[in-house]
C-alpha cells in the first residue's frame, strides 16, 4: 500500500450530512467481482445528469475545473453510512482521493479507508467549511491540517496512524502473532467446544 | 484479569475473545464465524487466493447466495442484473476452492445471510461473528457480537482468525413500558433513529434493554437490532434470556440445550457503566413511516412532514406541512433482513386476508427472508393470501431491497417498503422509498396510499 505522509491538495466540498455508500457508488455501478473499474461510477447519481450516458452535471463539485486532480474531499456528519461495500473506498481511491475530512464517519467506511491507505480525518463542521476550495496540507505524522495561516490539529489512534504512515498490510502484521493465535485457539476449543463444528456439512 | 468490576455484555464478549494486545493500543480479537454472500464474497475470496492466503479454519466460514440471486420462481444462476450470473458462479467456485460451507442458490437452507445465520444457529450467544455486510448487526439479537466489516477486513478475519480492534464505546438504549397494539419493533427502531439521528449511535456498541425489549419475541428482536447500522452504531446486542435459549436450542449448528453456566453469564452486570444511556418510553411510540431520504426522516404515521434538507424534499416530492397519510403509493415491498420472517408475513397476511391491493399499485412483492420461511408460510397458506390479494410471491433473497441494475420498480414509483434504507436510488434510480412495518405496507397497499394499519385492524 502507498504510505500516507504529507498530502497537499485543493479540498473539494460536499458539505452534506449522511452521504451514503449507495450514493458514493450505486450498486448498479459495481459490475464485476473485482476492485477496479469503479472510478467512473463514483458519485454517479450526483455527478451525471444522465448516469447511463455519462453526461456530466456541471454543477456537481467534483466536475468543477478546480476539482481536477484534487485528492481531498470534504463531507458532513456520518460520512459513508449505509452499505458496507468497500467499493465506495476503492472508487474514491481510484479517482485519486486520498483523504476525506468529515465531522464523523460511519464505522465500516472508516475501517475500509484505513485498509486502503485513505485517511478518514475528523474536524468540526465549521472548520471544515473554511477549507472549501482552499489549498490544504494534511500532515499525518504531525496530525495537522494547514490552510493558509490556519493550523488545525486532529486525533487518530496510534495503530491506524502507524499503518497509514508505513503503508503496512494489516494481515502481514497480524500473521506475526500466529503462535499466540494458535495457543489461544487451542485453549478456546476446550472452553467453548460449540464454536468449533466438526467440519463442513 | 480482575473481573470484580461490573462489566457490560459487550465487554465480557471482548474479554473472552482477547488473544493479545498490540503495541499500538488495539488488540487481536478472535473471530468465531465469518459469513459471506455473493455480492462481496467472491471479491474477498479471490483477492485472498491471489495473495496466496488460505482460509485458516474453513469449517467456521459460511457463504450464501442472497443479494444478486433472482427471486422469480424456477430460478437458477441466471439473473436479470447484467453480469449478475458472474457473481454467483465466481462466488461458488471461490467458496468450493476455499473449502468453506456454501449454501447455494437452490439449497433448502438458502436465504438472506442475517436471517439464516440465526435460523441455523450459526451465530450463538457470546460469539464474535463478522460479515462484509452492514446489517450483520441483526444477529446481535441472539446476544452475539456480530458486526459488518469491509472486504479487506473479511480477508483479515479469514486468513488470521482474528481482527485488530480498538475498544468501542458502549451505549444502552432502554425501552420502558409496553408497546401499544399495532406498534412493532420496526417502529421502535425508527423512533430511536428519528429522535437521536442517523449518526446518533456513531462509534458505539448499542445494547437494547428494558421491559419492552424483553417482551419482544426473537424475530422482533432481530428487526430491532437490524437497524443499528442506520443509527451508525458499530452493532447492537440484546442479552440472551430464556426466549433466546428456547428459540435457538437444537437448531442445526446450535447446542441441544443451554444449561452450561457460561450462557447464564451473558448479560451486563448490575452497576456496569455505559458510555452513554438513552431512555425511551415504548408506550408512547406510534407506527412510524419515513418521509425523506435518511432513516432519521421518520415520523409518526399521522404526523406532518417537517422541514428537512432541501435535497430530501426535492427527491421525495413532499413539502413541509404535508401529511403522509393519504400520500398515493405505486408499489409495495414486503421483504429484507429487517422484516421478512414468518411472524412478519403472518401479520401482513392477517390484514390482507379477504382484501385486495388497490388497482393503482403497479408492483407488489412478498419476498420471504429464507427458503425455510417460504416453506413454513406456504404450509400455513400465507402464499395464497398474498397472491389472492394481488402480491407476487417470490423465492427468498434480498430482491428489491436494493437495486442492482436488473429487476426494478416501475420508473418513478413511490414505494412503501418493509426494508431499512430509503436513500436516494436505493431501490432504483428515482424510486422514492417510504420505510415502514410490514403491517403498514399491507395497509397502504390495500388503500393505494399511505394508510394506518390500526384503522384496518379495527
Ligand atoms: S435484505 Fe437488504 S439490507 Fe438486508 S442484507 Fe439484503 S440487501 Fe442488505
């Protein structure tokens, strides 16, 4: 995974609450079992005036000329609610977004961001509003967001921070603890035998 | 570990599953069950195989066809969704290669993940179960920690048997009193979300408690827990009690009895401290219907549409001050992991018996939550009641709870639906969804407009 260190980009505002994953990528845009080819379906209901014909709606933020190449998206509260589809994050990432700044995130969406090198960053709503269309610098190591002279700190737990900074793969990291997992499982087989079926039917 | 401090149920479950702490402040937490479906399952299994990773314990991973699979009678792998068949065949191949338990299209056990997991006793009290599906919270109704994750996390759980987890905050929602006649668990869930917002449960594991929750049967508890994700909660849980144990005992993967003292400890201790507490008087809840495009846009059925976000009014075509009662509907849907269990079908059928849906209804579907529920309903003749009233009777699956690009409602339909999401486009482009209980759906289908089921029952 690409490490996340310092990101400088225009911040594109989508300042609504409860932006759901059905809107970020509608189910009908998830055409294969793969993780790619999703960027064209990103925000399809809002981005296109005719989604089937891919006619862009010029009023939508991501279609503005200043949004071209932008890597930071601004949202409201409960960003990424709804379906667990990781395709929402894959579509954002494929489009080039590496950081979403919102008032709060739906838990599954937040986890999906962290597993795909995308930073889900929480700031208060009125701060987010000041970042709209500004050149913004996000520094993960320092845990700061800079826009002009303003510097805003943000919180993130140590583990996700380390994983993003290092571009680490969580599965590889966990597999290092395999002996501990094996020992735990052996003891648990005795304590809770009903957890372990005989095998597939 | 010192357990003399009172603990919440979710803390107890976390303690039981704690493998080891990590230097970063998270912990490795054991996962007892992983449940996949064909919408996201093939992605996860294929990507694991591509990385050369194996499922650690295939006997504890289950997979079912529910999302894409067709629900028309006589179905096979063909679906109306363009390319949909690939999801089914690729998931089947990947599941067989991984050696996990596959519940295929026409397996007698087939059904919606969150319906069959409980029905077969795959999820049990005190377990940790994850699935790449947000409504996994439904399964917390049996007293398990069951939550939705993304595909990458599902791979992690299958490859390692654990997840790396930060501790979640806890919230208790206590429903006191007794539900009025005609008011259901669905209305409880909508009332909670309407009052505290679609983000109200963010970051919390919600334990539902109180006499009104204790009084619910298992199927109603599943309905209540189902919508925890619409509340942004990590998941929901209800402490298991005699109702739970009696319901689960002897099911396919469940123990024959729950006599072991272990099961009796699965409750929040007296004096356990929750990070947040919410109290709701269940007796004051009315049948609820959503007016807008977020589940928090729910109001009492006889209320008026409040001022909401302009986009929501524009999409749904209702202005502040309008009444929901009397709003014409074009389509009706009874189904989904929220409200398609036998008791749901019975209550809807009781209203429909000897009646007809309005001629203005252009599409009306009943989609049982599982194949077993379908058989049980047919044994009672419920299918006859539905078809005589004008509903189509389908094979089990998610069906039009969401729109995958295949079968849809007639363009522009206003739909009264027993599902859980009223997002823009959720049931199809431009389709306007009003979420309600199965009885409200039935009553509204008869009237051809949003109607109060209590009026019909009288
Ligand atoms: S019935 Fe609807 S909400 Fe439930 S799992 Fe299927 S698509 Fe998701």
